[in-house]
């Protein structure tokens, strides 16, 4: 009796395992995100499953101790479909970096992200200069798209160290702040034929000017055309993505106090076969 019972239990276990695998497989197949295929040299090298939603890829440490009057940069990265945006909270209240966020205009143009099949990675930085007692608190990085919102928390405290950098900090501030990019697209995979919007949101005093460059050749400045549109908030729209758009795009933000650069990689995936 005993060996048979064991066999039945083992069999039930195996069947249960097989069934659950099959259910998982069916679910993936019916997922609307399960379409884009990556190919190279017309040989299938596998396909990715861009799930609708957002996942955090990188968050600051959960606890940060900062020397008084030091500067610190918090960094967060999220992957998602459609493209996630990232912003920051301090003790639950939204921090506005740059005039575009302050004005509340996110400048979405006529791109229907809901029908796109791509996946993208967005990175964001929060720059804290001259950290003092008023900067202590809980900072949250919020990444979201229309399907999901995820967050990571950091507790920032001043260290006990005594420093005398206060005077330098104050002097620096009165001369304005250099251009800094606080949110940008790191990578973007999208099906050929679709339009994409690459983020490049900058802040600084005075408000920085944005240029987009193909690759990293400073002579290849992208101009508005049928193919490209540079939005007032700094984002770059590329229309009707084709294989020729594969590669890098550099965003340069500049003001009289300094410049910043970020790099975005675009991968135009093969269209789905009908
Ligand atoms: C998009 O680009 C392809 C060539 O890459 C072209 O055949 C097609 O007509 C373009 N579509 C639109 C809407 O411009």
C-alpha cells in the first residue's frame, strides 16, 4: 500500500506542476504585450515579453547619512511598458524639478503609447545641494505609467560631523545652478513603424537649452523635421521608427553655469508578422 500511495502523490505533484506550467504559458500567450520579436540577420534570437507595467531596476540606499553642507544625488531607474515617468517625494510631498514639472504641463503629444509594444528604461536623479537639517526626511522615488505605480524609499539623515562649508554653498547658490538632466530615457525598444518619445528633462538657473545629437557627434544636431520633433520640455519625438534609427542619441542641456549630457539607446524591433 505504502509505495502506491507515494507514487500517486508523486504523480499528482508532477501533474499539478505540468498544469501550472501550461497555465503560465497560456497566460503569456494571451498577454497583449507578448508580440514584439527581436531578430538579427533575419534569424530569430528569441523574443522578449514586455509586460504592461513598471518595475524598479535601481533605487538609492534605504538609509543615507550625509555630511552637513555636502551635496548628494539620489538615482532611480525603472523599466516598463509603456514608458514610465519618474518623480520624487519628500515626506510624501511632490518635489518639482524644473519649470516643466512646476507648470504641470507634461506635454504629451499625439503618441498613443497604449498601442505600442515597446519597453523602455527611464532614469531619474534628484540633486540635493548644500544639505542641511531641513533636508532630512523620507525621500521616495515614484515610477509610473498608466498601468502601474511603484516606489522606493530612502531615509536621509545628517551625519554628526562638523563642517564649515556653509559659506561656500551660499556663495555658489547666488550664482545660479548649472544645467542638470533629472529624467531621461536610457533605452527604448519599439516596433518599427511606431512613434517614440525619448525623455530629456533638465533643470537649472537659468533654464537650460536642450540639443539632441545623433550618436555622440556634436556636428549632428537634430533639427525639427518630418522625422524628428524636439518638444519644449526637452523630449525628442522620432516618427515612424525604422531600422535606420537604431543606435544612440545624446541629449545636451546647457546654461551659462554648466552643461550636462545623457545617452539614449534606441532599438527598432521587427514588426509583428501577420
Ligand atoms: C514609414 O517608413 C517606411 C519606410 O521605412 C515607409 O515605407 C512608410 O511609408 C512610412 N510611413 C509613414 C506613415 O510615413
